[in-house]
């Protein structure tokens, strides 16, 4: 895939975390031992080792001393951190986005940007990466009506910016499923929905986008509205991640059992979906009926 600044950053964090974990294991120490040395919680050490944050300069110095790292090992880890921090700032690191997104919802921006392939079931919504601005605005006007106008605008802007992964030099491969009901709901009114369906038809022609519709005739499968995404990264050493949308935001997990369960669920749903060609014809039919 095309390596961009954000992909490099997340993988550099992982490399540093793996190396520090290797050194700790070699030294016969537990995460609790490292945490005591740093005067932090075990969670902080775990977060560093899982590649979710770089250690601070002071933390790194103490850890390398505790692990009795060689001069070469110290230099290699420091070089990786320096390189990771040298990459440019991503759009989501701007203050307006950091102010409104937190936890796994914020981290998902990194995860999605680093992806090589996405398997998405969007349920009763048009897949997020395939939504028009007007469709997003209509959704947020209802789902986030208790939020501030600024929060709704930032959410809409983030969704628009995320779509760039579909058109970069080596774009992400998107395999998307959605229910027929997602295409028939008049979100934003007739014209907004007509434009949305036309947009779906244009994107369905992209070589990196596979869109399949689960029709009403699929029976129980056509009622499966819980959205989830499976994220695959380049290289066998990078664990896949499953993201599930909850009321409170995204919930991420790279637990192999949860990823396998999500893959089985996606495969089950895909068995009941129309083919990409049939899906295009169904979208065209629905558009003509509006």
C-alpha cells in the first residue's frame, strides 16, 4: 500500500512497543515492575507496549536502564521514536477534532488510515465512507440533535475527510454490505436521497469498492442492523481489528476470537447479499422509484 505519514506513525509506535516488551521479557520483569519504576499504572506500560503511545523521554530513559539495554538497542529505539515523531500532523490531530473525539472513536481515525482493507456492514445506514455530505448532515441533525452545532459540523467534516482513503494513490480496498432498508429510507428528503443513490452508483464502479445489498427477500438477514467493521493491515505481523458502533462511540478490539467472530458474521451476511452487479441494478431501481 502507499505508505503515508499516518500509517508510518502507527506502525512505528507498534515497533517501539514490541521492542520494549521484548526487552522487558528478556529481563524477566513484569509490566507491574516497569510501572513501579516509572511511578505510573500498569495500564500506561501496557499502552506503550501495545503501540498506542510513545514513552516520554524520561520514561524511555528509565525503561532502557531497567531493561539493561545495550548501546545499540538504545540508539535503535530512540531512532524509531524520533522518526515516528517527525511525520506530519494528520487532519484529526487538529484541535477542533481532538476536542470532540475521544477514546476508541478518536483512535479509529489512525486505525482506518493505516488499513489495507475494510470489511464493513453498515446495517440500516449507507456505509459511512460512501455517504454524501447532505446525507451525513441529515443523519447528525437527528442522531446528535442534543449536541452543539459545532459538534455536528465537526462530525460531518470528519466523515468527509475520512473518504480520502478511497482515492489516495493506493487506495484502501472496501468490501461493504448494507441492508436494502438503508437505501429506501428517505434520509434528508427525496432529493438528498436521490443524490445519495447516484453517488453510490458512481462509487460502485470504482475498482477498489465492492458494494453489496442485502435485500428484503433475504429474510432474517435483512433485519441485521448492528454495524461493524473489520480492519486488515498490510503484513501478517499486524493483527486485524474489529470496530463496533455503540451509543457511546466506537469500540475497538484486536482479540483474535472477536475478529474471527466478526468475520463469520460478515460471511453469513454476505451469503444473503445480492452480487455487486445485482446490487447496482437494485440501487438503480430504487432511484427510479423515488
